[in-house]
C-alpha cells in the first residue's frame, strides 16, 4: 500500500519526548516533540525539528539551553497535555501538575518521572521555510534510576507510530552479533 509522502510516520517510529526550556524571564516551558534525533553515534549532538513560531524555539534562542525528557507510558498522558495552547508566561508543567527536578548542567528543569534526560546547549540552527532544525551539544545524559532494575530499563520509552503511541518492542538481536559487519562503519575526522 503506497501512502502519501508525509505519512512515512506510519512506519517510522518517532520518540516521544517533552522539551523543557526556560524563558529569559525565568518561566519554565514544556512541549511534546517527536522529531528528535541524534546526529551520528560518535558525536554528542542532538537535533530537534521545530515548527515556526514556538515558545520552545524562542526560549532556546534566548537562553541557549534545553532538556529532552524521554517519556514512558507512566507519564505519557500528562506529558502530551503540555501541547495545549498556553500563553508564553504560563508554566505548562505547573498547569498539568507535572513534577520537575533540577537539571545537572542547564537551567531548564527535568520532568521527574521521565525515563531519562538529555541536557543540551544550542550549537546551531538550520532554518527552513516553515521549520528550524535546532542542533544542540549534549552536556549531560542520564537514565532515571527509578526505572533501572539490574542495569536494565523497567519502563521503556514510548514511540509514536502515527496515529498511535506504542511501547518499544522486544529485543530481537544484540548489536554485538553484527560486530563484523558494523566494524567497517567509521567516523573519520575531517582533515583540515
């Protein structure tokens, strides 16, 4: 079955995250984002795609910091409600009764019950006509100890496979099984 080009989201799982920021006036902001991706495994860069205009984007531009809160099923419903339209001077986290904790290296708060957190500082923007790719340098990554049992996650992140939110599935193979094939993939430093 061929789909409309923009419906690739039906087959490509998108992570469910909430980006937290703080305005230049010190007001926390939260918004769900699923267009979040690491930029090449060896690098400490993460990209988020933001529509224009957004309070989240404005805050990142003003302060240069954001937190990617990775969302699991236990907080999914509360987290998605941060998408509601609130004025810029309203803290969505308070309105939706979402508890926060301090971040380690950036000012925006973490969502206490997230599966994990990726703290980042703005590296650069790549503008498009109706969107901006925000590239952040990751300064701290942490898994929530609440969801760790013997070094394994007890609550897995939620993904969006349009139009449904789903749990990540079972383990079907380990990366080590493919070491001989994957060892040919190299990230080479640019010669300058």
